[in-house]
């Protein structure tokens, strides 16, 4: 989601959407990837979150790297 595409209100509960952070997790069947402190748009009421397209690309790279390492658990933060 691009900043210009961000809705003003949450489509789920009607709460306000603000810039914040979230935790992104992926189950790879053989292990789990957890990325903390991911910049996102977050609903102040229900906590639903949306990740920007450029951040999503970075997360995809992290998941691909973890898949190659074949770790049982990989926990990281998103570095700019």
C-alpha cells in the first residue's frame, strides 16, 4: 500500500489509521520468521495493520534469506 492509497479510516472498524509499527510473521513449515518493528499503518482502534509496498519488498527478501538458511526460528528487525 502506498501512502497515497492509505484510507483515512479503518475499513474493518472505522477507527483512525496512523503510522506505527507491527510484527510480521511467516510460517515456512520447517520454521518461523519473525520481523519486529516493521513500519506500518495501524488502526488506533482494532490494531489492523497495512504494510507499504517498499517495506513488503524488504520483508520478502528477509523471508527468502531465512528460507535458504533453513533455520527453525529466525527473529530480526527491519533495518532501513
